[in-house]
């Protein structure tokens, strides 16, 4: 059965956004440990580099958890394959002349576009795009991030 409407946002993302809709958060949502999963051994080398580049940062934000391995691996693998296709295009160009004399687009153009779309979908889930990140606000526990504390400091001066 198909569902309608927007996909619900994870509570961790809503909390980082400051719950702009002010709707009650799902108190019964499963809360996996905020710990990055181990990097899968089967990822391509470039995907492993991307995993290592982002995993700790997303773990620190509370976005990447132990149960997110498959989704994050999907992002990293899509990134690696997109990069490979883009490197091919940079080296060989986007079109080639066929043996019969016709000009044809190299398959890597559509491959790059396909993996870019997949990367973008995964990226939005983890707050990795500028627009999805702009809706997040990080509270690192210091009073500098407390709006009331900030306001009181201004009044005191």
C-alpha cells in the first residue's frame, strides 16, 4: 500500500532544526545508540575514504547511529561511483565519435547523473546538503548557544 505525503523527518533532525513546526516529537521513536557503525569492508576504497571523512562528524551531531550502516554505506558508495564517472569524463570528455562516424555521449555522463541523484537523496537524510544543513541548529551544551542567556548578556551590558 502506497503512503501519501512527505516522508517524516527523523526526530534527531527535527531536534537539530529546533522543531520549527512545534509539533509534538515522537516520544516512542526508537532511539538507537548515537554511535557510528563500523565501515563495511566491502565498500570501494573511495567510499571508505568518504566514510572516514564524515562518520565521526555525523556521530558527534547525533545523526549517524549504529543502525544507519546501510543508508550511510549507500551514500558513500554512490559518492565513490559518481566520482569515478566524473574523473572519466574529465579525462576523456563527454562525447566520442563512433566507428560509423556519429558523435555519441559517453555512458559515464548518465552514470554520473544517476549516482549524483542517489547521493543527493542520501545526503538530505543525513543533513549533508546546504539546504538541509541550514535548517539545523547545534546545541553543544554551552551557554553561548542558549538564546535566553544570550539575551540576558545583551541586557546586562
